[in-house]
């Protein structure tokens, strides 16, 4: 009798809509899934709560929990509760209910943010675990070069919301504080992982920041884990304007010295210069998968299709359809 195949242990890194897209796909492939989420958000409801209470920005964590919530009536209902946003013009206007719930649990059980997140995960029937990448709120700071009237101007921009919208070329990015304490549970999950998934998402404010935390970077680049990059469907206005898929990989690689990416997934409609892309991946000793992972149909926009992306991940992790 053949033994059942153990599901791969997968850790997905990122934040916002990009991480949510990968999680919705990955949950179809493995039951051993952990999301390690950026905590540098400085805008919207998360930014307001962070400024007022000094807590981790909960928005990206909330979105990851919603992406992993159960498919039954209970899970769907609580997913909608988490995502509900207050209207009006009062003090609660613009706040997501899930952000307030997470913050309240952190106040009830201070000291370890993973505890409150685990309670929300149970509430929504999450198929996986959601963890912050650090135990303190972070700021992203970027060096930007702008071309004005034919001359280059160099400036620094601080704050995730500002960096994401900055016009110009991002030359370097860093975190404040510079060596923040990593979430211990996140480090443990990475050390036990078979695969780490980076992207899709905002490259300099959601994906790369994980590699700027020494303990996380060491675990991501360790020899016992394999790395899969999911490329964006298009460049991001401001942050990666004009970037080709190969440019995204080169930028990521510059923050992963000595590391290699065993697999790279790109949609066939956005692969760009395939010779350049395949050459870079091959130079890393990796495998390029050009697959139809974009949602189709009217009004789909630049969004990954969960089932199509799941098929690509299954091919990477398990070697089959």
C-alpha cells in the first residue's frame, strides 16, 4: 500500500491584495499554509489605528484572514463581517470592522499579536495561519530618483502609502527600525517550510520588506527551503513604473544575496521579453512557468484567477496538474 503524500508546507509572504490572491489559490493546493504579512501599512484605517494606538497596522492581516476564511455559511458571513467598512462622516467612518476586532483582541491579549490573530482565524474558519512579519509596526523608506526638466533629483520618501505613490525610480528601500524583531512564529514557520512564495503584490512595500528583516531573510534564504516567485500581471504606477518581469526579479534578487528562486510563475499575457526573462531564471538555476493565471472575462482587470494560479502552484510543488 502506498503512503499518502504529505501536503507541502508553504509560507506565503506579502500583503494587501497581492497576498490575498496567492492565498486564495494556495488553499486549494495545501492544508499546511501560513501567511506572513507585512506590517508597514501607513494609510487608511490601518494608519489611523496605528497612529492612535501604536499597534501593528491590522489591515493587511485582516485581508489575509478573509482570503483564508471558510467556504461554508459561517466562514462566508464572518469574512463579510471582517471586510465591512463603516460609512458616514463620524469617528468610525472608513474603518473596517475587522481592523477594530483585531485591535481589540490585541488589547485584551497584549504582548503576542499572533494570539489575537489565531482567535480571529478560528472565528472565520481559516484554512491556514496568519502571522505578522514583525512584532512592532514598521516604516518603509525609499530613495527615489525623479527626472525633472532633464535633470535627476534625488529624494527620500518615508511611509508605505507615500512610497507606493511616489513618482520616480526606486533606487533603494529600507525599514525603520532597521533591524526589527521578527515574529517568532513566522520565523519558525519559515524554517519548517518546504516552499516560500513571494508575490504577487506591491514589490517595494509588500514583498521586498520581508527580506529586510534579518531573521526572516536568513530563514527564507536557507538551504532547506525552496522559493517560488509569482510575478505581477502589470507594473505598478509609481512604485515599479516601466518594470519588465525580469526587472522585478532583478530587484528582488538584489535583496536576496546568494539566494536563488527555484520557480517563477508569470502569466503568458504579461511575460514581456521572454528571452530576457527565461535567461535570468535559467541563470538562477530555476524553472520558468508561463501559464494563463490571469482572470478572464469582461471587467476582470489585472487580477489572478484563483483556480488557474492554484494549478500553477500545484505544478511547482507537486509536479503535476
